[in-house]
C-alpha cells in the first residue's frame, strides 16, 4: 500500500497513528484525494482531458462528476496570493523556467494570467505556471469534497474527520466551498494550525478569518515534515 500510495516522508510519525487508531476502533478510513496521475493530466492538458473519452470508466469512479463546480472570486484570489500552492512533484510537471525566461515567454491572455504575472513567484512551480494551477487545484478540492459528501451519505449520522493541507480549507475556501456545492447545508468545521515564532500572540487580523478554530504552534520546535525545505521566498 505504501509503495503504491507514495505517502509523505512523515507518514510513520504523523499519519499512521490516525490510521491505526481508526482500524482499532473499526472506523472506516477513506482515501479522499484524486490519484496523482489524473491531477497531473489536468495540470498538463486542462480539465477537458476528461471530456474527450481519453480515460476509462474506471478512472471516473475515482473522480467527481464533470464539469467541476465553479470557484468563487475569493477562492481565485486565495489561490493567486498563496506563496507556495503546491510542488511540481505533486502534479508531475516539468521544472519551470526562471523569472527572466518566464517573463519573456509568458504572454497574458486573461485577467487571471495578468494577476499571475504580478503576484509573485511560487517557489515550487515558478511564475509561468501559477495561472495553470486553477484546474488541478479545483480537481483536488472537488475530489476531496465529493469523497466527504459520499462518506456522509454512506454513513448517515456519522461525522467525517478530514485531514488536509491548510491551503485546501483555510478561510472556508477550497474543500469547504466545494462541499456546499455538492451537499448544501452540510455543517463544516474548519480547524487550521500555523507555526509561529510567538505562539502565545494571536493576531486577530492575521489569523481570525482562517478557520473556525485556529491553533498556533511553536515554530522553534522541530517538525516531522517541512513543506518549504529547499524553497526560497
């Protein structure tokens, strides 16, 4: 399973305890996300790749129905302003050109493209790719939201505890927004965790709108996994 799933390096310390706890208490564990190969296909060719019969019926059983729900304007802004949305190894994309190459070759064709040029460089994908992240991220969020809604339907009266990166839920964007599209009136509670140098100082303006509960952790403590390793801001 681990070989096929290619989990994060901190699976043993951070994720396996949750899986083993669930197994011990006979609680179902759901793989909520889309297989990486399909997210990569959308990253390279766009969502239309699933509308032309390229993929088998079996592939669609692991994906939400198309077309995907349209993101809100605030979701789009959230995507464009995030400093490190995702890494190239998550999408299977080739390394992107440098700032100079990107600015020379990228010709904005829409408002989103213009924003992509002006909002800064993503340390993992690069400037020229930011405008192409929308469809892969929508597929990620829509698949996880659809999996959550399907689980709620399969287990009436039960709660779903979903674990994801903060980008996919903070500000009630992403997954929370997609759940509302698939299953209106579903109660969603968003809990986000941030590492701060002073974890006793809660900044209402900075943290207040990020989730229903916001936990601040001590940034000075060692982490089991560092998302920004090797990235320059």
